[in-house]
C-alpha cells in the first residue's frame, strides 16, 4: 500500500509531511507493510468524535512514536518507540 505524504504540518518547528487516514479502512491499515518512514513523515488518524482511540502495531516493520492530539492540536499523550514486537498490545 502506498501512502501519499502530502499534508504539511509542523511540530516544534520541524516541518512534517503527513498521510491522512480518514476512514475505518485507512485507519486499520495505518502504516502496515510500510518498509520505512522518513524522519519527517507520519500518518495522521482523523476521527469523527473526540473519544479516546487506541492503536496497535499489527503488520508493522519498524517502531514509531505515537502522539495523541486534542481537537485543538494539543499533545495529550506520547508513546515513544512503540515496537512491532508489542502486538497484540493496544495503547
């Protein structure tokens, strides 16, 4: 699966290029099967509601940092170096 990293954002003055997962199918696939991810790339999961949502590392090939954001963009929680070996753990 190919993700288009075309949405621009920044985090602490670091420019980011994000793919966007807007629906259940895209969110379930996430970054599964990706071979690598550049330092300034990521995947933004958009939800229709503001309830807490979980993430897993199913079919992942590398660890990632996961940030949960409020609807205003404030960082609420960070899971650093979330490992593919952690599956089926859900955070």
